[in-house]
C-alpha cells in the first residue's frame, strides 16, 4: 500500500500526530539551557554518526545535526523510563508515543 492508497482520514491523522510530536520536541528543546541543548545535540549527533558508520553509511546518508537532534529527542520522549532527564523537562509526558 502506498501513501496515495491510504484513506484521507488516516493521512490527516498521521499529519496531526507528526505535528503534535514536533511541538512536544520543540517545547522540550526550548526548556533546555543553551549549554544543555548543545551537549544533547553533540551526543545525539555523535551517536547517530557512529551508528550510521557502523551500518556502512556515507557522509551523504547522514542528515543535518538539527534533524538528528529532533529525531533523538522524539525517541527519548517515547521511552520515558529510560530517558527521565529529557522527559522531565516539560509537563507533557508521552505514554506509548501519545501525549497524556
């Protein structure tokens, strides 16, 4: 099934959920100090790059650091018990990927 084959209602739902996740990521990053944000970004990018290189990726395959940062913060928000420091920055915890 390709994206055009999906029902319009499902596509709208997925777009809304993507925006909701992006909003929570933005609020989480905004809750960090500049230093915290820089440290998290550097660690996230290094972990991503190391994993990508291990998987035989090239420099062309690695997205911009801000894209990586948002992706990593989003992943941390979906597993609050493993990443409490990130999850405790905002009052919008996730439960199974859904805002409470």
